[in-house]
């Protein structure tokens, strides 16, 4: 008999012993797992308690200075904005047009009293024939701007010294306002027209334009009861950038920001190309 034949029964006995040990280990593991799962089922789901250092509902702004807390939580906007109409016509062209309407205006020229400002104005223009006392209704117009290319205000004074021609003076005043409105791009508000025709006071803000009609009290200058004087004032809005771009730089609101270095350079606004469509909002 060979040596291999003698070792065969001994190898089979060793393999069976190893297989039995493995089977026993699996049985023990299954038993332990079943016992653990039964215990977990009895205890119920695990609940994680919140950390004491980070309680639920803590105020994230608690460590900020009080002034910063108020600024971040106040309901008002930093820079509230509304749609405004801007006068985009040339003021000198409007001065010329009013001359053509029968109210001779001066040239659009620098204001000698206000540095940088410009204006054009009429003389006291008589409207209609004089009355029995020789007094005539009249109109005075003054256009002003803080820049050569920008019209800032229109002021018109109506003097109804002759009640018979006062209606002609009111019609001339309305023609001046209509000329301004035509270049401004909007019709006269009905309330403005009615206030001029009836001589009633008015204060109206429309699309940023501050409109005032201020009748004068005839008793203050010893006028007759039927003499009417009106002051009509249109103040056009000034529109600036609502929020400079650097306001939105990181931590720009912190008071010590300047101590950490220079302010970041802000790129200028891009100018649309001629081919790009341009839209306007009223």
C-alpha cells in the first residue's frame, strides 16, 4: 500500500472537524443576533438628545452688536425705490418752443447766482387787452436746472389783474404746461388742469414729479376779490444709483472693514451695444 493511500482517511477526518467548527460558529452568531434584535425591539427607537452647546432655536445674531442686529432685522428697506419719470429733452429746445407759443424766453444760460446751474426766463408777458384801470393779466415763466443738459424745475406765475382777460392767461399757462408735458412724454394730469382752470390749490406727486398749484390770497396784497394769482411749480426728480455696487462687497456693513485693507475696485456698468435692444420702465 502507498503512503498517499494511508493518509486519505486522516485528511477526511480533519476536513469534517473544520466544517463542524464553522457551522457551530455560524449558529452561535445567529443566536447572538436574534437576541440583540429582540432587545432593540423592546427598547424602541433611539432618540438623540440635542446638544447643550447648540440648543434648538438659538438666535444666530446673538453675538452681533446691537446696532448690527437692528439693521439686519428692521422691516424697512435700506433704500426704497419707486419708478420715476425723467425729463430727457433738451432744455434749450424747450425755451425756444415756449418763445414760439407767445411767451418770449431768454436763451438757456448759466445762472449767475448759482454755480453750475442753468436757466431761461421770460419777461412779464401781458395777456389780452388792459382793463379800464390800465392793468393787464400777465404770465411769467422760469425754467431752471442744476446742469446744462438737465431741466430741474418749471415755475409759472399767473397774474389775473384784469378779470376779463384772466381766462386767456390761464389758457396760455396751460399751453406752456402742455409743451413741457409733450417733451416730457406724458399728458397733463387731469387734477393739474382742473386746479389751474378753477384756481384751486393742489399738491400732487406723479411718477416722482412734484406738482404744486399755489393760489395767492388777494387780501395779502390788497387785490380786488375777483383778481386771481396762481403759482404753478413742477419739480422733476433726481434719480441716483439706488445702491452702489461696493455696498454688496463681503462684510461691507462691518464698521472695521476699512482697517482690513482698501475697498475693492468696482467695474463700471456695461454700455449696451447699438445692436442690443434697450427697454425703458416708466
